[in-house]
């Protein structure tokens, strides 16, 4: 049996990914690769990926956390401490283009799968590692997203000015690290097409987070600015955030003078756009509390829905604050098709659609998130019917032999 579908026209069809990652950052990366056509073999311990146990919520007893990042994959379970299973792991990597893992630094060395060992044994392999805080001084720190939110400064700038530091409502930097890993892998694939050589892709959550903090971190390193919590306000833009209407808060985002002028015209206060206190963004920031009073006095005369329709009609960026479910339904109203069924027949489950839309070779959702070890027979048959790619002869000895 061949797990690789050579009739598949998606961009990454033909690439084989040995996925030894777990939890979120790595599995998110490999799901993106699988959505785009790569054959992903998810290798777990017999206890399974930690996220299989992260409930509630669940669908038919399956963790929706696990479901969110594991569609389109083949799943097997191995115990690398057993020689037979380790040899099978080698056989899979023998045939893989990409090996991805998020073990603790040096955690794979005893299995012969440390980055220096893999690139020696498999010269064209792309080995991607995700750690929490790198492999030097932070090697001992566990890579949890919440720790990174704290140590990066993200929590320090999130929350109300007089309140405590606040975490994001999702493990956002695991996702960002997964995206960075995907970009790094694709860059390595492109470079290998020229050189024929593999390389190591090294991503750590802290560096990924600091890059994702963009203007906040750059403001610090470029001019020693130390950002503080502003609640829902923006440090550089105003009006930009929630404002009180008659029946609740509406988000308004004015990124330039033209948008601000149109906002004040709709609020019945066109003269405010010419007030010397508010004519430019820096002035509006300096006098934001006086401007907030003027804006909210007008907004309180109408409902959120009324303002959303009126302001949107003149291209003033605004939005009501919705729940997750309301956001999905709004996306459906816009024709964005946010829900896709992964798998076929009775095994199909609803998942959140990929945001990547390709005109000729679209994403597919062929495989539902797999159960533990469900594909062991298929993967074993594939190994037995295929040959290794480019194993270096001098590195074929057993680890420590």
C-alpha cells in the first residue's frame, strides 16, 4: 500500500512528513502541511497526544482541542524505548522529507534523533524542532504558551491599566510558532530543490512571540519604550477600540484622518475633525479622553446595529462584539464557509476551514482527526512496499554501536 497519493494535485502532494510533535504548535504546523497535500504520519506514544485528554468540550467523547489541529493525518503509536518500535520510526524517517518534533532539547539524542544525528544519517532531511525557550540557557524551561505570554511581556501589556496582567483567550503564540515553523519548513523545501541538501529548522516559542509582538517589541528595542497596559485602547491610534452606544459597546477603528472625518460627520459633529486638538493622529492620542466624551455622547443616541450599518456604509471601520458562535455565523453570512467536514461518511466531523484559498489546487479535508494507532497497518504496509530515500551509509549503525 502507498500512503502517498500521486494523483493529488495539491501543492505539497508527494512530500512525506514524520510528525513526532504533540499538543499545539507542531500539530498545527503539520495540519497546515497536510491540508496542502503532504502525507503526514502522526507518531504518538501509546498514551496518545496530551490534547486527546483536554476536555471539555468534546464531540462524541473526542476532545475538540485535539480535533482542532489533527485532521488529514495518519496516526500510529510507538514506544521509542523499544528497539522494534525505534527501528520502525527510523524506517518512517528513511522515507520522509520532513521530520518535525517538539521534544525537550536533547530529549531525542538517546534515540539517535537529535538534529546533528538526523542530518548526518539523512542528508536531505528537513528536521524542524520547536522548543519553548531555545536549546541554550532556556533549555530547562517547559514550553507552555502561558509561560511565554508571561515571560515575553505580552501579559504585561494586556488588560486594564488598573487591573492585573491578562492572558489571551487562546494559546495564540503556540499557533504563531506553528505558522513560523510552517514558513521555515517551506523555505527549507524550496532551498533543497536547489541544493539537494536538508537542514535544521529551529523555532522557539519565546522568539516567535517577540517577533509577533511587532510594534510593541520594536518600540522597546528601537527607542527603549516600555509599553504599559491600556485596556482596549491602542498605544498609537485613536479612536481605536470599544465605545459605548445605546445598548452596549461597538468597536471603531480609525487609522487615518479621512476615516476620522467621516466618523465625526456621521456622529453629527463634523467640526470636531477640524478642532486643533484632533486634526492629526498624534493630537488625537494626546487628547483622547476629551475626544472619547464627544464620540460616546453621540453614539449613546443609537443602537450598536444602527451604528454598524451607518458607519460601515461610509467605510468607517467598525464592528459589534460577538461571541465565537456569532462570529462563525457572521462568517457564513459573508460567504466565507468557515466550517468544513473532515473525513467521509459517518466518520466525518465538522472542523474550522483552512483560511488558505488556492484557485487551482484547493485545500481538501479527506481525513478526520485519527484515533490512536488507527493507521498502523497501513503505515507498516507502506514501509514494506517502499524504499528508503538517502540514508548515509556511515550512519546506519545502531545508536551507541
